[in-house]
């Protein structure tokens, strides 16, 4: 199944994820949950669990290793801005598909948007410290420079390889209210969303 046209959105990734999961219920694992913000946006119909590399969540995991979970042991898996941190996102994606019974929501940041390019021109960074080479190894960093066209290719390939149905695709404008509103308005008059999208969020359904 080919990717649908991206819906242009201004809401943040947590609100958009909640929209993609609207009307659904069951067990849900928030992978890379950090401070568990997503839970605040989800209805009580979900049995929410969080997982991250650092302690503080329901489950401490290392995504570079196979997940210690049974096949189809979770109804839904959510991974927001996670895969770009990993050495082998393709293998990790296969693991997420394996443990999900009904579906997945995945988000990847668009690092080559116009606003990030301008930021790099002026300040020499991409509005994140995840690529900086400092005096010490930061521990957590982006290992992939994810851009709009490559993200689309990745999502399509994952759907094809794992027999997933692509339910919806959302292009979150931003970052921030100014860039979000500007990007939304300019995309609505015909400019390509790749210029302004801060991330692409996809909803997959398992066959």
C-alpha cells in the first residue's frame, strides 16, 4: 500500500498521536517515553506502559538488543522520535512490529526543513544538541540525519517488508507556534510540506 498524502497539522506530536489512536483501546507501550508526556493525552481506554533506556519508566530497555517481549504481546506500540537515535532502526522497527498486535505509531524528525536550515546558517546547529561533538561522549545522540523524503521512503519500506497497512500520515509543522502557523499557511496555498514539517508521524495497522 502506498503512503497517503500527509495531513498538514500544527498540533504537537502527542496530540497528533492521540488523534491517530482515537477510538482505540488496549495495552500500549510508549517506547522512548522519557517523562511519559504522551500518557496525559491518551484516553483511559489504554493500559499505558512506558519504556526507556534510562530508569524511571515502567520498563528499562536497550533497543539495540532484542526486546524481551512475546510476539503480539501489546496491542499498540508508539515510538516518537526514537529510531533516529539507534544504530539499526530497521532491526528495531522489526522488533516493534513483532511485539505489536494491532498497530504502531512512529514519528521521525525532519532535520532539513527550511527553519532548521536557517538556524544552521545563523547559529551553526539544527536546533538540537544531538549532533554536537563535545569534550565527552553525550551518550544519547542522533545517528541519522532524517529528512522528509528519506522518512517517506523508510515508512513505505517498513510497510512493504512487514505487511503493514498505512492508516494515516501527519506532517507536524513547526517547531514552535510561529513556524507552525507559517508553515501551515504556506502549505495550504501550495508550498511543499517538506519545507516546513518538523516531523512526520505515521500510523500503521497490522494485517
